[in-house]
C-alpha cells in the first residue's frame, strides 16, 4: 500500500507523474514529494499525461476494505475498471491510467483488474505479473509469519537470513476431524490456482473476454474435479465424502478459524464457529440485501429447467439444454457471470452461496465485520464449507448429466484398439505403488512486504508431494496407423466403508491425471509418459514463480506467465494416500482422435495445463464433453467399473503409500 510513486523491484524506482495524478491527500506536497523519494530512486519512470476517465463508483470501495469477486457490487465496479484498462489505446496510456488509479482505488480491486487487463490485452502479452502470493502474501500465510519476517530482516543482514518456518497445522488441532485435510485446503499452490482460474475466467468486463469457449462447462468441470480430489484426500485420511449443503436453514457444523490478517484492510478474516446458520443479509455498505428465500427460488427455477430440459432466456424464449452444449449454458447460469442466459430469472446462485456463508457471522453489518475467507476466491478453498457448497453446486450439474443419453458401447469403443496393459513406476518404489511425502519449500517474500534493509527473506512451508513416476501403456492396434487420445484417471478402489463401488458412485471420484495424443502403429505399441508431463498440472516453479530467478534467457522468449499461472499444482497431482497404501484404480482409455480433435494450432505458450484451464485464445482442445467418459450415467446393465470397460480401456490396481518422510526441496 505504499504510495504509487514508488515502484518496487530489485531497485526502487519512482514514477515521474504529473502532480495532479497525486492522490488528493498528497497533492499539497506536489514536487516536494518527488524530490524526497526521487533521491532514493534508482530509476525514474516517465508517466505520460493523458485525459483521464472518471473513476466514478469504483472509488466507492474504500482503500482499506476487503474486495470480493462474489459480491455483485464489487464485480460491477471491477467490470468498469477492467473496461477502462482494456480501453486504453496503448501501453503508455495504460501505464498512465494505472499509475493514476493505483493510489485511489482499493489495492485488491486494482490488482485484480490490472491483472485481467494485462492478461487479455494484445499489447501486454509479453509482460509478466508478479506472483499474487508475492503481491499479497497475507492472503496465503499465517499472519504470525509477517512479524517474524520483519524481525529477521531488521536484525539479520541479507545473505545470512534464515527461512521463517510456517507450521503445516497452524489453523487447528487434531481435535477437529476436518483438520486432517487442512494441508490440502490451505495449500498455497492450490489457492493460487483457484485465484488464477477466476482471473482467466472473469465474471464481468468486456463480453469478449468473459465469453470464452466452453467457459460454463469448464466452471462445472474444474470445480467437479476439485471436489473429486478433495474427496480423494478425505479417503486418504479416514474421512467420508463431503456432504452437500442441501438445507440452507440448518446449522453448518464445520467451523473455521483462518488466522489470516488482511494487511490492506488491517483486519483479521472473521472466523466461523461450529453450527452457525445462514441468515438473510442486509449490508448496506456492500449493497447486499438478499434472503435465503430468494436463493431457494433461483434453485427451484434451475432444477425445473433441468427437469424440463428447457430454459427461458432474457427475452422469454425457450432454449433447449442440448446434449453437448446444455452443460455450458447451465454453467454460465449457475456460476453466474454476465453471460448468464437470464440472470434476472435464474439469479446468481453459486456466487451468493459464497456470500451467504461468508457473512453468517455478521449478516447485517452491525459488528462492522467483513466477509470470511469463503467470500474471496483467493482464500475460499481454505474453508471446509467451500466444499460443502461446491458439493451442492456439483449435485445440480449432475442432475443434468444424469438426464443425458448414456454412452453406448459403440460411442466408447475404438474399434481394433486394445489396451493390453498399463502400469506406473515411481522412482525407487515397487511397480504400481505411488509414493507421497511432505516436502519443505522456500519462497521469497520480499516483494510483497515493506521492510528495511531490503533483500530476500524466505518463508519455508511444508506441502504434500509425490515421487515422480512414469506410465507404461501397451496398446494393440489391428487397424492401420492412426491416432488416439490417451486419457488417464485415478479413483479410490473402495468406498469409505471399504466396500466395492457401484460405478454410478465411483465415476464421480475419478480425478483426471493426464490427456494426450498418441500415434498408433499397426500391431503392438508401447506408450510411455512422465507424470510431470500431465495436462492437468503446472510445475512448482511456475506456481511459485520468482520472476527474477525464472525469467527465461532472452527477453523475447518470455513465457506468458499470466495465463501460465493457471494450472493444478504439480505437487498435488496425487492424493496423500495412507501409510499402509490406499488401494486405487488407475484407468486408461484410448479414444478415437478423429472424434476428439479440435482443428486449431495449439503450439502456443502455456498450452500444458489445458485440462482445467483451457488454452489461451484457443478453443478447449478436446471435443468430448469434459470429464469424458465419466460424465454420464452408465448404460443399462453396467453397475461396476469392470462392466463399464470396452477393449480400448483398462484398469490397473495401484496403491498410494504415504511414506511419512519430510524432504527439503534442493
Ligand atoms: Cu471457484 Cu465457488 O467458484 O469458487
């Protein structure tokens, strides 16, 4: 929050701006201010004077308030600021506008809108954003960390500073059962992925950047996979599947005490005690006035639309929810964004769920408290209630999916292609045993914090990781040379009581591990693939990119870091498993590429985490419904996974063993 005339980096810089750009409270100081800070500056960055658009309502969000993408008013002003940044004619004007806005606009709002603009403007594609964790570490780390970091920086000279260790279990004790999966909910990389996803798919702003290819379907699928993965972690920790938040008037049993302090808002994120209930909201400051009854009406209209297979658009026309595109329409409607087919009628269900839960401690603002962590896409995944809400949202999507035609054997099979075997091999482990462990990694916090003297201060946090592994897949092809899409998933082999699954239930727990195109020769083929090539994940270094360290040699080859921040963190590819080894089903399928293919050039930067994030400025690179082949109810007569298989599929029993070791990243 320091004044914008300082630009922080390796060296301090000062923006040489017209004095009327200074925020009102500093204007009387005028040039004195530049002279004062200019002396320390290593560089002066000239700022062009332009005629500035009015910021209007954008300024109604105070500088020291928190900001939430789930609140309609915040979304609306974010849309306006994104429009302003997108509308600047060139980089000089954009810089000028950004400098002007930065000291006037709420910092979170500013950062979000500028990030969306830098991500989508054609002339800023070679600019990189600092990691959001470095800009706002307070949204990711225990608030105790920061005083320790300052203390270390003040006393210990650069070069001799020791990393500040963040304990893995700072939010609760083991008296709380739900705390067993806190390592997942509070994982910094996971929360960064989620923030990035919502940055790539903004709710408001110019229609062309909101209305991305299959956006609504990806909202459904990415969050469905979050749920599948969370349930997998729960099975690894003797917890049952999440129960969906179906009764909005019943107490929420899960408590959560986040222990995060917002540095900007100078407030702690409010906690939620056990058994709180949702209440009607009337918070003038946030322009939120909403009843639970309104949510229930939206829900009923959405369910009625699914049951009838028809929705009503804004002009009152009936629009059919089709077999392939219906899910996309429903995603946009439930999420909802400005491309909802009829927001007035179907409302804003998913976002308001976040809002209602986030305000249950202070529904009428009498205590002047802000929202809890679930009210902010950066921190929402920390809260157990997030998963209860998204389990409910997913349940609605499944209502539609269950009503669609089931895949026939012909639709699933790839004639003449037989997967004869598949296996996984992790380094130093028995065949078909995946291994997980705790890993300690260090991240430099100096960019997001002010302290003197400057220089790096690292925090050391502990997260789940797994031993890298390879897949070996043998395929027999009786046809000529052709192509296939290899789809790899994994799910627990038994339900929470240790009983065999019904396919109908197990299919919801399959998590995608990879998807890639294979060339098949006639006869025997052996496909090998490394776990770190996954189409789901991005490497650790990209999740926690330290710009100086990771900048590719030669500025021209700069990767498009902004979009590239979206992707499931590689270190969470595999669920934790258990010390004795959690039994799982590894599923491999080769589908006919002729039916999967989307004709386009995908040789663009950041095309490597497309399963959950898509590819920038491209169509989603797989023509099948997302989640295929597990996205539909099974055909008649199929009640187990084995019965579901066609010859181009194969299931291999594997185990995931948690070794209990703690290792340091080298
Ligand atoms: Cu990502 Cu509810 O959408 O958090």
